[in-house]
């Protein structure tokens, strides 16, 4: 419910919007709670401007509200979220003919700052790859998973759904289905293919031994499986990478997406065309891929500082 200290008109307009978001848009309780917090704050600001309803809000009032958020040193992501809530409220009030104009129309949305993702350097990546004990079936599987993530840049959600029929060894490519079931074809190197093949053989021989001992394993077309022969979970892969990163003495906090970031960054460092990287990652907007150019420039700056006679580390 709207905050009780608000005047009746503002409270009624908020309640109308919240009911719409809950019953017609089907928002979750967490999302609704976020809207309540953000819009009650905005409603209090509107009242402090001596306005009796949201239909009286002008573009200047919205700008003043946004300036207050920026001056309050909020994270840009929080400001963007709050502005999105305000904009959705005013869109709704115009749609329901409560307001005649939308004061947020054509106002630029505050853009969240892009944090550079964590990536592994080449030495760290090599140590992580070699961390699994490949004398065991589980170690062979884990090595194959790490090799595949690093060789292709696939999302972990794509990896756990990879099927044998998606692997076209003769062409050195795999077929994955990304966001929105969008299909893409990605090259995969011989090393990753070799470890997938080793894992497949180890699983078949291991399954035969377990079946001979009376254990039943379900048949599966999935490339990577858990120890029971079922679909491996994303959280299992995250835990596996955390275990091996510690064993490899890597101090960075890594997760499956770290290998996707590392894949893209190492390609660009090696001179790959950004359009090719965009295609392999499955980014619809090249702007999403361009963040790796910033990472590459950071790497080049480190090289300059370390090795140039007039770099920061020069003696």
C-alpha cells in the first residue's frame, strides 16, 4: 500500500498503478516491493513540491527529482531503476487518462555505469585448465567443461543443454541455443574436442562398469552429465570452478561467466575482429561486445607500464 502520509489523490493514483502492475502485469512480490519503495519516495518528493497529484508534474519537476538522486551519490544502476519506475507510472497515468501529458517523454534514461568484468590472464587460465585431476572420470569431465567454456565462450546455461547432436566434429563447430532460443554456430578448437571425446569414452566405460555392478544410469544425449547420469546444474559448474580456482591459487572471484569474459578478451587481445566476437558470443547489440575493448585497452596499458622504458615501472 502507499505510504499513509501521502495525500489522498496521490495515494489513489499510486494504488491504481500498483493494482495494474500486480494483477494485469503479474509482477512478483519482490518487484512490487521495489516499485513501492521507489515510487513512495517519488510521491513524497512530488508533495514537497506542493503538488497534489502526479498529473500536475512537469518535466522540470522530474529533472529536479533526478538531480536530487544524482546529488545523493546513489549508484547509477539505482538511479536508472528509480527513473524507470517513475516513467512507467507516468506512462500508465496517461494511458488511463488520469494525466494529459507524460513529463518523462523524451527524457534520457540515466545509464548504469558499466563495470568491467573480471577476466583471467593467460597464466591464470592455464592454471585453471590444469587444475582437475584427469586420472579420474570426474576430473576428465571437469577438464572438458573448462576447455569448452574457454574455447567457445558459451553461457553456462547453453553448455548444460549441449547435446551430442549439436557437436559437428567434422566441421569443428557446435550449435547452441541462446537467449530466446536463438540458434548460433560457434567454432570449437581441437583441444576442447579432444577432451570432450576423452570424457565421452570415460563415461561410456565407467557406465559399463557401474551397470555390470547393478547400477542403472539413464541414457542421455547430453554431452555433460552429473555423476548420476543426469543433467548437470549451473550451480554445480559454479562450485566446480570455485574449487579449481582455489586449487590453482587464483585470487580473483570467478564464476562460469568469467570464462566467457576471458574468451572474448583473449580473442580481442590476439587481434580478432569485434564483429566476429559479437557473432560468437551471440550479442544482438555490438555495444555489449565493446566492453571487451575497454578490457583490452586496460591490458595494453599494463603492458606499456610494465615494459616501456618510460612506463610506470621503469627504473
